[in-house]
């Protein structure tokens, strides 16, 4: 089991996939359902969770289980136990790859 940081941004508008509220709630529900251990979610759009998945599997599973709209929303899963991470969606800043390379 690994510890993950999961953070996301939901665009404040309705898309063909759903309203802001629907998409936001669906991502939180997906993260909660994929947690296999403890979960901490005291700050907005940020979770620390334990999971048996790797970062790519976790991000893909959250994506599939939610209404995340790749055109406007963004999700990042960072494995804090290992060096894996996965970004899904509307990422306009590629600095994350350079930053993660420094770990």
C-alpha cells in the first residue's frame, strides 16, 4: 500500500459532462471509493489517501469513476511512497514534469 496526494481543479462552469457541483462531487466520491486505507481530506480539492494502486492506475480509476471533464478540469495523483505521479486533464503548465524530476 502507498500514500498518495490527490489534488484536482474543477472548472467553475457547466459542460456537456455535468455541472460544477456534479463533477466536483463525483471526483470526491471516486477518490473516497478508491481509498483502501485511511483518508484525510480537510482542505478543498485535496486528499491524502492510502491505496494499493500505482499513481497511473489511481488517476485512471478516479477519472473513469467520475465526471472529470478533460477539456476544463485537472487531476493530479502523486505517490508519496514512491516516485510515481500522473496528471489527467487540462494541464497548461508543464513545469510539473521538471519539478517531479527533482524528487
